[in-house]
C-alpha cells in the first residue's frame, strides 16, 4: 500500500519527468499486472496468462487542477505464462500478483 502519494503545493507545476521519477521509485506503480486469463490451444489445453504493463511516459500539469495521465506499454503478443491459476491466499480472495 502506498502511503506517500505524488503530491505538491497547490498551483505548482510538475513535469512528466517528475511523474516518471516518482513512478520509477515505486515498484507497485512502475510495473502493473493484468488480471489472469485463460488461453486455449488447438487441443483445448488451457494455460493461464498475464500481461505486464510498464510505465513509459506521463503528462505535465499543475497540482490541484491537472489529473496525472500515465501511459503504460505492454507486449500484446507475449503475455507471461503462469504455472497455474493463482491459489487462494485468504479465504474468499485470490492474489494475481503471487
């Protein structure tokens, strides 16, 4: 859980580079993972896949008036193949980041 959010003085400007520096210092934001999804081959065999998204650029703006927009890239032809569907870690929940 992130407790130190990207923030600044109301009305002050920030650059896209400032945003990327912040994101690159936070592993939970620098790289994101998709939901786990099934992939079937021609024989009906299922494997579980997941995309990894990496922050590549961000907009500049003003604290208090401009929402930050971050562009994440991913390789749509090469999702990660997982060893199996994520196991339950707590009753009633699953952890796709395991």
